[in-house]
């Protein structure tokens, strides 16, 4: 069963600059799918359209079998943005409880404190977010998603900027989500992370999917995900 289905998605700004062209892919339950591509390839536009943060212009998107933009679809997905913009006037406790109320999830404070401690933020759960470093805000985003445990978690470069120990723990936790039957769409430039973590890869460039398939097969064919991407960029440079 696919938690996320995207079919024929197209998007343009002001009807002129086309950003997405007939993008189609799915994210099955119990899987981690990597989304890769150079800056400007349309990845963030794709994610924001899937999450109804940008209006759907053309194509069909379902989340957990629910129609795009419906309350049922919105309740299925947790979104970790590329920035670290969090409400600075709240404590982490207030922030995760606010998210819990929005999703109808009861937040376990003991579980939250445990995750804060494991992510090297022991004793900071009741501190104001304005006192957090960039890395702590990123980890707070991640902890929130781990507490919510939605059927679909979409991560847009959120793991950038966290320390190595936290990244290692994040890998373990994301595998845990997958093993429980949840789905993860992970957008990152950390190709080695995806080679370790993702079962499938979707490679987006110039608004189109230029490669898609099992991670192991793409690595076997190209040597690494980095080589897959750089070969594509080199070919574009030679053609220009």
C-alpha cells in the first residue's frame, strides 16, 4: 500500500516559470524513499505542493488514500522543513503539545524528555526555543516528528546542521518508523546517508524525474548516488 501517491503533478509560477513537469511517484508504507536533485530542481516545490502549502495546479495527490488537501490527508503527514523557524516564544514542551493537539495525538512528556536526552538536550525540554542553537532547533523538529509518528514523515534537508551523534541516532529512529510500517520521504544532499537508509531513490532535475528505482540498483549502475547526480550535472554542462 502506498502512503503517498503522486501522479502527473505539474506546477508553474505565474503561469510562466514551469517548476514541475508531470511528476509521478509513490512512497509505500514501511519504506524510506530518498528525494535528490540539485538546487532549483523543484524538490521543495514538490514537497510543499504535496503538503498543500502550495495550491495543486495539475495532477493527483493522495496521502494515506485521502484526497489532497483534505483534513484526513493533512492529518496523515508530518513535515520537517529545511529551515529552523520555530515559535521562539514557546518552550519545546509547549511546541510539541501544540503539534499534538493539531494532530489529535497525546504527547507523552516522559518519552519527549527521553528523546531530548538522547539527542544531547537533557534538561532543555522546558526552555524557551529562543535560547536554542540552530542544531537544537533542528533536533526539536525531528523529536516532534518522532513523537507524532504519522503514517508519512516528509523531511526536507532538516538533518543538515545536526551533530554526528544526533545524525546516527536519527538514522536509527527513522528505521524504527519504517519498521513500524510508517513511510518516510527524505530529501537530502547527504548521499551516503541515503545509501545506508533509503530503499528507493527519486532523482528530480529541472522539474522532471530523471531517475527512479531501488537504491542498490542505482548504486550498482553508477557506483554511487553522488556519481549519478554529478554525471547528470556534467552532461547538462557539456550540452549548454
